[in-house]
């Protein structure tokens, strides 16, 4: 039996899973300099060094400090430097100033990660380890979220550099043809949305904002068979989409005017190929027409949907279709996962009966349930194994630096 067969036959142990997730974070900085890891191109993005430290801070603050009576911190000042938004934990380094942290140096942050790993793995292998597996799994899922943020943040950091450096070489495989966009009909009815299972590390995890499972009524609806691609979005632009206020929500039109938006983020005017080039983590390239359009704000996605005579799906519609697809229903929508996050028409609000996790760790999701819109699916930057039908991503409506695209929906008839 080869290694792949073994992995398929036996789920990883908690220690193996911990090691794999933590190694992946450090693999993301392979080939980068310490200077690359300190960049902060805007207040919403963080330096990669900060991500590496903060994800370790999470394990120290919420696991080791509580599990080990004799725990002594790696450095006491890390408690403030690498706290993100946990008010219940204490003081925080202001988010827009994380790029000021030239000290501690990257080597020390990596040493901190090793120090944390040694202690968490010892805890997992101890008699008390089973009592902390659920919280450690939460920390790993949190780290996987930051792994995606490391890539989206780095892309913006490099975009702001006039040299437009490449992070890694481009993959050899070409984008597949988009194919026709069709609509799949769903009968709707009384459906179950949300997560209701018990936590099984690595296999049945859910964040508190995915719970509890609840019923909701869906009118009949239709969902596009795939995501909107670059060539289709370019037609919206050529038809004056960015200059037609009747297509835009009021706040979206103001954001569009204020930001002088003329195209999705990372598009650049160029000769030929539709007149545009695209900045990617592999450097600049000609705009690929069949690739799903991404780096759209909610406002742009909503305006395109109006222009196309359609709308954005609600998150319940999206999840219902995704769960049917995962159960083998045919026909199933394509590109649900792994290409671009998909804006929905749903505000980020608590499910009926929502209860945040207890303690300071409960600040993780619930307190952001205001002025945000829900995205569903996952993107090319999402780490393997992290996506699932019930996952609720969320960002403010004007956000463009995340890998966010759109899937159309419409009512029958």
C-alpha cells in the first residue's frame, strides 16, 4: 500500500494533522525574504510574519495557558503584539501598524512557532490530550483561514510594488474552457441549513457561526451551472457597466465613484487580448477569458447580476444546492469550490438559536455580525480540506482584495 492509499484508508491522528497544518503555513513563505514577510500594503492586510506569529499566539493563549498550570510565556510582550481583536484577552497592536514590527525578526517568530509546536504536541500525546483536541482543532481551522489570508495579503503587497514581482512560477496547465452558462432549477421547499453534527477533529468541524442546523423555506429558484468568467464580465464593462448608476446600489455607486473603479482589482489596461492584463501571484499575464472573474466587491457582483437580468443567490439557496451536489444529485453546479468565493445576497447574521463559543474565543465570529455580506464556497487560495457546504465566509461589501467572484441566480419563469 502506498502513502496515498494509507492516507485514504486512515485519517490522520491529531498529532499528524497538527504537524501537517503547521508545516503548510511555513511552506507558504518558502522563497520569500524577511522583507517580503514584513510588507503591509494597506490596513486591511497583515504582514506574513504577523500571520505566522498570530496563529501561534492563538495556541498559546487559548490552549497552553489554560491546559498547563506551569506555563510560562515565550515572551510576555507577544500577548499584546500578536493579539488580533480579542478584547477579552487584553491590549492589541493596532491593525494598521502591524507592518511596523521589524522586531521581533522573522527568525525569532519561526523559533516561537517551534516552541509552541513542541508544547502542543506534548499536550496532544499526554493523558490530558483528548480534553483539548476540540480547541486545538479550532486553532488549526483558524490557522487554515490565515493561510488563505497570507496569499491574498501577499498578492496585494506585491501588487503595490511597481515591479509586480511573482511569488511562484505559473502552473503549466491552461484554464479549461468555460463552456455554456446554464441554469439549474431547484424546487425549494422546507430545507435544513447549517451544521448539526458533533465535532470530530479533521472530519466534521464547524465554526459556531455555522450552527445550529435549522429549517428555512425556499421558493423555487435556479442557480447558474458555473461562475461568471472574465470574458462575460468584460462584456458588462464594454456595455458601460461602471458608468450606469441604475445598475448599482446607492452605497455601491458611491464606492465605485470614490475608488474610481473601472474594472476588477488587479486588471490593467493593455494591448490586445480584450485590452486587459491581469496581475496574479505568478506575475502579470494576458487576461484569461475563460477563468472565473474574481477580486470583485459585493457591489460589482450585484451590479453585474442586475445587468445580466439575474440576481445573486441567497446563502441558503447556495448551501441547499451544494448539499444536493455533495450527495450526488444531477445535474450539479460546477466550480462550487476551489476557484473563487461567491458573493451571496445574504447579510452576515446569526442563525436562529446561535450561541457563540464560551469565553474570549467566542469573539471569533459573532461580534462581526453587522455590515458584512456572506460569501460561500472557497477559492484557489483555500488550503486543501478546509472547504465545506456550510462554511460562511464574510466581508464588508466594498472588499475587493479577497478572491471573490460571483454565481448568478434567478427566479423561475
